[in-house]
C-alpha cells in the first residue's frame, strides 16, 4: 500500500529518510504558506500527517483531506491538534510520549544549574575581563518540585537524586510506583519547594497552573524552570514576579508566541532563555522518527498504535 505523509515539522529533517526507506512518500511543508499550498494541491493524496504540538492540525485542514486516516505528533504534547475534529472525522492520533524524555530531562537540569549557579553572567564576566566573584546557591539538599511526573518528570527526578535533592511532585493523580512526596495542588507544590520544574503537557487542562499565587508561594529564594509549554505558566504573572523579586529567577525553553520572545524577558538578568531545544538531540530525533514509523506501520497493518492519544 502506498502511503503519503504530509510533514509539517522541521526539526527532524535529517532523519526523515528513515520513513522514506520504509516506503512512505513525504510531502514537506514546514511553513504556514507551504502547509496551505500542500493541502490544496495534494489533498487527494495525503493519508497521514506528521506534526508537533505547537504546530498542531486544525479541523478545517482535516476536512480538506478526504483520505486522511492518522495524525502523528512528534513529542508528547498535542495541544494544538483538534482532537474533537479528529474524532468526528474518524481519525486516530499518536504522539511520541517518552521518546525524547532523556534529552528534555538533561536540558531541564542544565537550565536549573545555569540559572541557580548564574553561569551566563559568570561566563560574560570572564569574557569581559571582569573576573566577578558571585556567591550562588548549590543544589545539594534543596527541595525540587516537579509539575507533571510523566516520562520527562520521572527522568528529571532520577537526575535530581544525583544532586541529593528531595523530590516532590504534583500529577493529575498520585503515582503508586514512586516514593516521591505527592502534593495535592500546584500551589502546594510551589509552597514546598526551592526549585520548581514544569514538565506537564500543555492544553486547556493545564493552562496557567503556575499562576501569581503559586509564584508567590515559591518565594523570593525560589527558581522556576519550564521545559514543557509556556501556557502552563501565567506569563504576565511570571514576568511581574521576576521584575519585582517575588521569585529569584526563571529558565525558559518555551514561549507563548514562538519564536517571538518578549523583550521584557530578554532584559532581565535573572532569566536564562533557550529556543525550545530541550527535546532536540541526535538520538532523540532519530528515536522520535522511528516511533512515527512504528506507529504508521502498526496502523496501516491493522494493529494497535504504540502510543495512541485518547480522543474522548
């Protein structure tokens, strides 16, 4: 069976030959203009769509593709895929849950270390010949709160053990397979930790979980790291907390309107910023594409998806 995949993502191009070697025909459309043109020109050919959470896939686009059967999402998040429309059109959706967790967890810890130890300003000091000595906190003995103890959150928690940090977490429900302390709400999590890492999926259910009250509870010695989705934090409240010293600092890999980053965040010295690269590594990109291939193979052979997304 010949299967044509509309590819909307741009970060895994080096590994797309994996799908071509499996026999899939790819139509690359990494920009909004190319996306619209590809849907208009190749509507009768497209059987599958490959996207990622921030890019999503809309209901009107699904309606324009009469032979579309499956939407594959790279990464765990699928917040801008219209799941109700997918269900209405009889489609199935898969994601890459857990595939890039090691890379994301590594980046989360790198951001935490850079933020708490103030590595960017120390580096800049040396380059300017100033040799500024700044006393900064260590991670040992600190309390780490993780919002979302899925594959990424678990990988972060394991790494935190190497720094002798006490880990607590908040999830939709407590996990029975871990010994970490469960907190009943994001507010309680923030109140009981020194460092807060946001690792929960985006979407309506998690929007602004970290709000002004949670940031106030984290306190003036607290740091927050977000490697999940910007929507999980109230960006206006976060900016105000940083400007007013209500928290000590923040490290952000995700933003509300990527790739646009508010100048107000760039102007702050207590912020570390990276361009949504936490999930990117050669191994993660290859594994992600291989997972897409396995889901496509399973679906078109009448077998269950490896990583299905519930549409109800």
